[in-house]
C-alpha cells in the first residue's frame, strides 16, 4: 500500500473542486492507494505542513490552480525525502499544467498520476522562496493576484483580460530601473516588464521558441521589455508582442541559471501568479530536477 496526501483547494477555479473529492479518492483506492485529504478553504486552520509533519507520503496530489501547486512545492522543498507530486489543474489559467500537458478531467488525471510517468522538473528559488514557472515584475505582472477570486470563478481567464484593460494606462507607465548580474554578465536599464520563466506560456500566452525540453535543461529564460521612451518605441513593442518576435532592441531574451538583481526602489514581484513581495535585492538560482512530478510529456523513469 502507498500513502497519498490529496490537497484540495475549494476556492480555486469555479470554487467547486470539493465535489470531486470522492471520485479522486475512489480512483486511488482502486489502485490500492490510501488517501488522506487536506482541504484548503476559508476557516480551515490546518495546512499542508501540518499533514507532512506527522506522516510520510509516497505521493502528494494537488487539485487547484497555480497558487495551490506553488504552495505545495514550497512545502515539499523543505523535506529531506520528497514524495512524487501529482497535479490536477482546476484554476483559472493553469499555465504550469500546460507545461506538463495535464488535463482537468478527474478520471484521466488520476490515471496519469498513477501511471508511473514522471519527469524531474527544475524549480526556481527567489530569495529563499520557490516557484515553478515564473517570477515577474512590472507591467501586468500583478493582474493575477489583484483580480478578485469571485471574478475569476465567474469569468475565468476573461477576468484577467478585463482587469488588464481597465488598468492599462497605469501599466503602460510602469518604469523599473534594475541592475542585474546574470551568470557573470551585467545588464542594467529601465524596464516596463521582466520575468524569469520556465514555462511554455505565461498568463495564458505562449512564449515563442520554448519547447518542453527547455523545462528540464537546468536553466530558465530571462525576458525583459525595455521602457518605451517615446510613442514610436511603444508602437514597436506592442507590434513585436503581437508577432511574438523579441529579436529587436526593445527586448532582452536569454538563458539564465543564476542572477542577483538590484533595484533603485522596491519593485513588486509575482511568483507563479501570487504576490512575491517588493524586495530591493533578489537572489535567484535554479534547483535542477528538484521535483519529480507526474507528466504526460515523457516517462522519465
């Protein structure tokens, strides 16, 4: 018999994830797995750490959004012996699950999780906090955690778009001066947006030139948009974003394994769509193959 910890976020996505609990437990029981349920909901005092402190699990399964899986990974990274991770996407954008080609259907998701198809996934570390697919600052990076959960549940991804449109003037004026020491090189300038990514998509939008093999290569992608000094710059940037062409002077796009980032003022960051604080300095590094996770991409046994 193997022990499973099932983390159910009842607030993610449409807010109805709890209704799937029995189906998931039944699926695992049919495979001879014993399941303990950890509910994530308002008014619940116990969290994942309380369950992991009392018992060792062979498998930890999350049902929720990108924030749910981020919280789980941060708990698992503190363990000397990390269990295998399974993820049933049930959030609004689910960028992380798209990297692994996971599905929302509960029965199919459970079948994949118990199939033995796993990959060793690279994890980023941001001032001691771990993230799965993106650490970002600047224009539109706060949309995810500033969008009301009820709006996400009702409108889905459209809630992010509406929020972005409403706050567009504020975001287009974003200007962050940063100095970055990146794998021995120094990059400095004014930027409207920046992100360290390990993902096929961010905010539901596909990143060009990134394939699944990039997700396990021990490096992330650094993506910077330089601050537009005039209307012509802004037009060129918007056109390039629509075309997915980041080869011009307004963008920086390169591999990164380790970086130290300084800002002239506190810059707000988002980690996997959740608020990541506003530090003046950031230490970033890759933890290669840190998490073994169920994936439909390949069977890395």
